[in-house]
């Protein structure tokens, strides 16, 4: 079976907003091959399937920050969106497969779920590595300055990037 959407492309569209991993309606619409208007219309017709923990609308500040950081859309008065984007959590994305009933929607949903699982496994592995590092540091102790600096360097490498930015432009 050929890959409909590369996992890397999906992973680039997953953002962390309000402590949740989410995907924006515009990115989902592109992946599903529908317009953002039609995606949101299908969601509104099935509003009871999307409680607040499945989907939420971004605040004005969140929208402004995303517009500034990644250029998601022009401001309202300059031909951009009239309303703030919706953010779909992993459960909301899964629910979209029952609302959008095309073969492409099913295949894209499977790819998106796999990307979420990969990110979740990475996060769990990262926590396990941090725990093992702490245990090793306790065993070795802080006697040797070189070992201490090695632990500090490893911790810096494990830190997430300070700002998550998405690439802008075309991919070769």
C-alpha cells in the first residue's frame, strides 16, 4: 500500500496548544483534500460529536501568535480568515473519520493516528531516558566535575526546543 501522506508532513502540522497536541482545521483540510470551509461545516453539522476536549477554537492571542510565528493566515481585514481556527485534539481527529466519509479521509486518518502514536512513544521514551539519567547520576554522585558537565550536556540535549516553529515555503 502506498503512503498517501508522509508521516513527517503530518508530524510538522501537530502543535502543542494549551498543553494538548492538536492539529489546526486548515492543516487537516489540506490533508483530507477538502476546503477548510467544508471541513468546518461538516463538524458543525455534527457538533454533538465534538466536545471541548476533542476540539476548541483558538483565542485571539493564540491566533495572533500563530499568525506571527508561522504565517497561518492574513489578518481578517487583509483577506484572511474571518474567524479563529479550530484546533482538534487526537480524539477530535479520530472523530473526523466518522464525519468525513471518503476513502481518502479514512486513509489520512490512519496516517495521522500513527503519527500521534509515534510522538507519544517518543515522549514516553524521553521520560524513561530522563529517569535513567537521574538514577545514574545518583549512583555516580557529583564527585567528578567532568562527569557533572557530561550530565549537564545530556540534559541540554534532552530539553525541547524553546519555540516550535513550522517551516514556511515549499519542500523540494
